[in-house]
């Protein structure tokens, strides 16, 4: 059983600091797991595991949703926020702005849970912060 | 490191490629993996010859030690022969010592040469190991980029069409706000309900003020019965 499959089972059973995790594997050649964190489930987290890391990604919006004249300002703010934002960073993947967290594949279940909750909360905050820059 | 980083950087920038196009083709990755495997095989071979060279060096060093010991022994013999004024015997021993010293110099030269070889081999191995580590990091970089790309495509394909998950930021925010309002409403409703169920209701105030009839009271009932009234 792959690590992600194992996580699908274990995460589904856990209650971590009042949050539960609703897991749904996404079909395709790359193993991807959609995780909805209870109370923060409007922004799903997508997990995928590579040779070197467990990646957790929350897609915020498409790049064109940000006002063209505000893009530079947004990018700068994201870079400035990156260090302070707990456990997560901003990034662009394909055509999406995302916040993501990366963990070592050897991370404990507890660390993964904390990552997921923190990332979902960060995504909520990030969306709210982005609101004034949207088209 | 910089070469792959540069390539990725260039590939990712400025819409050089369409969504779905691989950044580094699979063939490229396979070649890269093969290079790593080859380098690892080379290191393994270098380590094997290193142990051999080290064993040879130890052997030569042992010979040097043995010869030195034997030379010292022979020197005492020569001294003793001289003490007995046996010049001829002393000379014979001295001849043996000279031959041993030549031998020892030869062996010492071998030790020195092997030591240099060992240092060289160690250097090669270290360099190759660093190269492999760098290659592996580069490969991880490329692989991760590909994984994330693929994952995103799958999410977009599978989720976006039939689910709100990949909606625009506006829609997400709308939903988040609605949920927050709902939660606040629920909390407010909870407060109201708590107040209605508790002491603060109008009924209890009226009762407290004696305006509205209170509960049946045992002494009042008894008094009524004593007074001969029935209800």
C-alpha cells in the first residue's frame, strides 16, 4: 500500500484538535489525495507524495483573476508574507496561485495533520487578503 | 545544479510551454537516471580498488617494520662482533644490513606511492558522491515539478467540472463568508434559545413579580383542603 493510500485511511479516522479530515483520492497517474479539513473545508487541500517530499497544495485562484495593474504589488506582498506565514508558502503552479506546505516523507501523522489544518487556515486568510486585488 | 535550475526557470517562465507539456521529456529523465546509476557503479568499483590498494599498503608497511626490526637486530650483532674484534664477521653482518636497508627503501617507496593512490581514490570517490548527490537533487527538482504539474492537471480535470473546489477566488470567498454568517447566526440563535430556556424569560419575571400564577404549593393546597373547599 502506498503512503498516500495509508494516509487516506488513517486521516479519515482521526480527530486532531477538533478537526476531522474528509479524504478523496483523485484518479490519474499521479497519486493525489483531496483533503477537506472540517470547519475549513471551503478550500480543499491536495496532497501528493514525491521521492523527496509530501506536498500539500491549496489552490487559491487563477492568475488572471488578479487585477493586472495590481499583480506586481500582489507578488511582492506574497514574497514578503512567505517567511511569516506559518508552515506554508505562496507559489504559482501552472496557472494558479497556491499556498503549499512541504513535509519530509518521514513526517509523523501529527505533523501532517498540523500541516493540513494550518495550510487550510492560511488559505482562508490568503483569500481574504487577495479580495481587494481581484478583478 | 545551476544547469537544471536554469532550464526549469526558463521553461516555467513566460508561457514558453502549454499546460500539459512536459518540462523535461521522459527520455531526458531516463538518461539522467542512467548517468546517476553509472556514477554509482563507478563509485562502487573505486571503493573496491581502494580497499585493495589499502591492503597492499598495509602489507608493504608491515614489511618496512619487519625490515627495520631485523636491521636493528643485525646492528646489535655487528656491534657485538666488533666488541670481539671480529672485523670479518662484523663486515658480513654490515653487508646484510646494507641489503636490508635497500629493501626497506624500496618498500618505503611503495608505501608512499600507495598512500598517494589512496588519497587520489578517496578524492575521486568524494567528488563522484557529491556529483551524484547534486544529480539526485536536480532529478528531484524536475520530478517534483512534473508531479505537481500532473497533480494539478488531474485536480482540474476531475474536480473542477463537477465540484466547487476549483472555482474562482470570488466564489470561494462568497462561500466562506456565507459559512461564517451561518455560523454567526447559529451562535446568535443559540444565545436566544439559551435565554428563552433560562431565568431571563418574561414568564419567570412575571412569576417573580407575583403577577402570573406560580406553581402549585403544598401548604396552599393544604390550607384550601382545611378550609373545606374542594376543587
